[in-house]
């Protein structure tokens, strides 16, 4: 069987996507930066560093050479958001679809991942894959639904959907690339806040309120940047929020949990193999919101906690002391 799809990035999510794509016997080429990960996947069909729970299909072949991606129909980019530009610059030139799977905003520039990719690969057709996806569940073949937002519209969807859909991985079409990206980026920051609530033992009522008010912030920011409200109400916005704001399987929630329990952000982030994207996204998101006059108090509070400006309990007290206002007014 001819390989058509390459996955760039063999962290937990990239490995899980490769496993899902290989679940029907398809050949998948998986790029990893770490030579030991390449060797283990090819020899033992495992990735014990990033996804130890999964046995991998023998039709997944790992490589450390990005040049081997030349000629493939579609490349799924699953590297951390802050490294996307540097990785795209190393890709072989050619006509292929680039499917962006990282959820974040570039620090220093405030660019969404589609803007980063468009600048680095102006001739590529871009799409965004996003939604409520814990890697270990996708790798285990548990049912998962995602948004596949195609900048190239239905013609691109017709090319990509057959390459991505599997029995337990179901993509839904959108052409709202901005909405798909903003939903994925903002929910990571909100998941940190929900982890803090859990770490402080503030209860389920508080977490539910935080999710609702956080969604209002997502909506305000998204609409201001050109996203559609219905996209943010779907899998890649509200759906992803519900997942990552309620489970320690979320790296961002776990970071917030540690902060709520008294650890510094630096201590909670140190020594981790995986990346909590919300930690890098929060400061740039807060800066963009302030520059554009968008009210995002939860995002601002997360930034204070990440910088260590005040203990978690103090930040929550400041949030509770905010002036009262109408809920409808606060959602717009």
C-alpha cells in the first residue's frame, strides 16, 4: 500500500493520530525529532516516551528525516505551536495539504498557526484539525469526533476527509479556519484556570461557572477576530473546552491543578516530556485582548498565576470581587 499521509511530530497526539490513520492497514510515515523514539517505533512498535499505553501498528514507519515527506498527499503537523514555523521551514517543497494540529498562538508575534504556516509555506493548502481529543483514547480506538476546517473549502475537504476518517475517528467539515484555531488555543488557557479551581477545592459549582464565563471570553475574542459563533459552539470550541476543563488527562488542567495546590508554574512545568500549550498561549492571548479592548478577565488571571504575581487564592478573591453586571452584557 502506498503511503499518502505523513505525521510530523511523534508526541502523544501525533503518535495517536498516526495510530488512528494506520488502524485500517494504511501506511503512515511518522517523523520524530528524537532518534530513540524513531528506533523504538520501528523495532518495537511502541512510543514509551510519549504514549506508553499504546501498541502501534506495524504499518507506521518512523523517520528522523523530513525529506522523506516529499511526495505525500497530506502532512499533519503535530509539533508544539511555538516550533511550527521552524519545522515548516525544513519541509520539502511540493504541493501537499498541510493539516495544522497544534493548538496555540505564536509568542512574540500573536499569529495564529494558519498565519504562521501561510508565511512559511505560501503555496500549501492549509487546513486545521481540532476538537475534543485525548491522545490515549484516540490511540485506543475509542470514538472521537473532530472539526476539519479547510481553507480550500469543499474541494480540499473532498481530498482530505477520505485520508483522515476512520471507523472511530469522524471529522466534521468547516471552512472557518479562524474559529477552529481560536477555539483550540483559548480552551487551553481556560483549562489551566479550571485546574486551579480543582486544586483549591472550590467545588463543581465554581468550575461550571468558570467554564460558562470562559466560553463567553472565547466567544468575545473569536468574533472580534473573525470567527463564527457556531464554530465556537461546536467540537473545536465548546466541545474541546468541556473535555480539557474537566480531566487530569489534560496537560493544561494538570498544570492549573498543581498551581492551585501551591506549586509555582515553573516547578509544575519542569521535567515534563509533553507541552502544556496554554502556558505559552496565555500571555500572548492576554496581550492581544488588551490591545483590541476585549474583556478576558479569566485569561488575565491565568497570566498572573503563571507569572507568580499572587497566590492562587488571592487571584480567585480578586475575580470574585469584580463588579456585578448582566450576564448577557458580559457575554458580548
